[in-house]
C-alpha cells in the first residue's frame, strides 16, 4: 500500500513539475512576438524505412511566419493565407490553406514555441517533458527537451510511429525586415484547400 502511495505521489509531483515548466516556457516565448531561429527537421520511421532531414530558418512576426528549408521549400503564413511551396527536379507545387488549417504541418510553425501549452496533459520523463494531447491532433505524443529555460527540441510522434523532430538553435529577437511573400508563378501546380475559410 505504501509503495502505491509513493508511486501515486511521484506521478502527481511529476505532473506538477511538468505543468510548471510548460507554463514557464510558454510565458517566456509567448511574450516575444517577433523572433528568428534555426531548425533542423527530421522525419523518421524505422519500420517504414524512411528518413528525411532538412535544415531551415524560421522567422515569426506576430501572426505571420516564413520558414525556408533550403532553396526549394517555403512555408508561409502572410496573415491571410498559409502556403506550402515545394520544388523538385521534375515537379513543383504550391498549396493554399486557411490560416491555422495547414494539414501538411504536424506542428504549427507560427506558434512553434508555444502551441504545446494548451490542450495537452504533461508529465516529466527524466529531463524531458512528455505531453499527450487532450484534443484531436496529428500526433499522439510530444516530447520537449529543454536546456535550462530554453526549448531546444520538439519531437512529435504520430499514430504510425513516425517521429518528427525539430531541433532548435540560434534564437534571436533581431529579425531584420523579412518579406512574407511567395511567388506563386514559380510553381507548376496549384492546389487550393481553402474551401471553408472564415
């Protein structure tokens, strides 16, 4: 009985510590409307035999963001529309989405540093914060890695076992004068998913 009480108490303390740390991170980053950071993105599913790694730079200014993975992939929210533009050797396409409805994104790039603070249940797993969504999300679990009070990695795991990892570095509030534009004429195919925009 006493062992059960200790386990139960440890679980409660773990959840309280995780909640406090999530709140601290969200408050820290939520108070910064404009920032820039580097992202190393990796999608990995060993069972399905694929791995994709890309490096990019994300710039956020209020409700707008632009993320460039090299010269061939651009993710953009200009405040009115979300775009995903990709170029390959034999094909290029641009997708249009209502803001916040980008089904291509496993996480919300516009709120990358704070989206986990809502509608998730948090616990500590060693030095990592483990979050389980309490509403429908494109992932079943999140892992946040912190260094001191800095968020350094976000890993999202989906129902197929694919792990999407975002390693974060170079956080800065000096963003210069970013251009939140994408040239739709650079893409051969257009796919418009804005059926029910409000």
